[in-house]
């Protein structure tokens, strides 16, 4: 699907599928429809609830490995790069809670804020998504790339976000108070840039809706994996497959490097279709190195039955 079509669809959903809490939020039924491939547990708002165990394991996988799995499944618009971040070595991993911001206009912003106040919303609209966060969530916002006066959070909101989610943020926009945000232990932010200005002429137009982040499409509940290379948004129904496959590739590579260092096999043997003897040596290596296996051995054995090597 072309980027313009994705944006048009997101706008349509933002305005037309609403519930009593906030007319910028699509209905639970529509969210379940959009993520119908997911068969597991969901949040009360309809978002897929990827397990805490998968989130924990996803922190250890590489962006490149996840990308290959998604490409093989036909998901070609899930990655975006060129980010600035607080910490180079603190990944952000969790379930996406999405927000879409647009340039404001007085009549629209007035109506949105008046309706928000009637529904118990407090403060500017950039804080409204924070009220929806739960543990393990990642606040992912399309701020249309605005830098000056596009600062969606400072250190006060950053502290609130981390207290609610234990996680960081991904903004196609900017943030302020870098020094203050850097003092929140465990928190990280992936943004387009830093700016000292206050947020101005920006209004929330979609909450928990499909959004675009650069060249990627993001649905609520997607598994977010943000590292130095960039950010990949893994559809919830593919999260287990992506993590398990990436873990297997990592184990396979570790074994291969060990064999190359020991001179037992050549690079050509390791990098091509494995022989039966090589597969057998790999299984023996796994038996001797159980701590190298990040998943359950039964899950690994089942996965390898389907593997073509």
C-alpha cells in the first residue's frame, strides 16, 4: 500500500470510528477487526497484548534478524531509521500505544478540548495518551516531523510516562529538556531532534489509531523494537515467530562462529545448506550448552522440525 493511502486510511479511522471516551479513538470492534490475525489476549481497549515474556526476549534480538522475518512474510513497511536518542545502549521494547498529531486550527482544537474536558481530559492534548499507558507500553506518536514547537514532551511528562509504562517513547517529532530526561533511569526517547521550544499549534487527532512513522505503518499493540540502527514495528500476530526465528538465527550463528574458531568447519560449509553431520554437531553443541538457549528447549526442538536449514 502506498504511503498516501496509509495516511488517508488512518485519517478516516481517526474521525469515523469513535467511542464515548474520546472521539479521536477508534472503537474496540474496529481495532479487533484491523488486528484480526492476533488470536491472543487483548487489553480492554482492544489492543493485542503481546506477552511480557516475548517483550523480555525481544530485547536480545537484532533488528536485522527481525527485519528478514517480516520481509519473508511480506511486511515491507515496518522499519524506519535516522533517529536521535538519549542513550545509545538502552533499547525500547514494548507494545505500541499510538497517537496522531496534526497542525492545529482554532476551531478544531477548541472543539476537541471542550469535548475532552467533558470526558475528564486534563491539560494539553499531548498529555492525553499518557493517561492511557500501562506497564510495557511504548508511547508512539506521529508528530508530522515537527521540530521547533513540535516538542511533545519535556522531563515532567517523561517522568509520568516512565512511571506509568516503565518504558520510553518514539516520536516522529521532537522533545525538550534533554538533560532532565537523561536523568530518568531506564528511560529512553527516540525522536527526530531536540529543541528548547514549547509545543505550539499542534493538536491530537488520533489516539490508539493506525499511524505512520516515517516509512513504517504502526498499529496499536504492535511490538516495538527500537535500537541504534532504527525502529522496527512487529505486528502482534507475528511477534512470537519473529522472536523465535531471530533467537534461532543467533544460536546458529554463535555455533557457527565457534566451529570456525576451532577450525572444525570452513566458512563455505557454515554459510551454505548444512550437511547431516553439521546438523548433528549443532544438536550435540546445544546439549552441552543449554545456557545458550533463550527459549524453551521444547519450543526450539519443535521449531527445528520445520526448519529447512
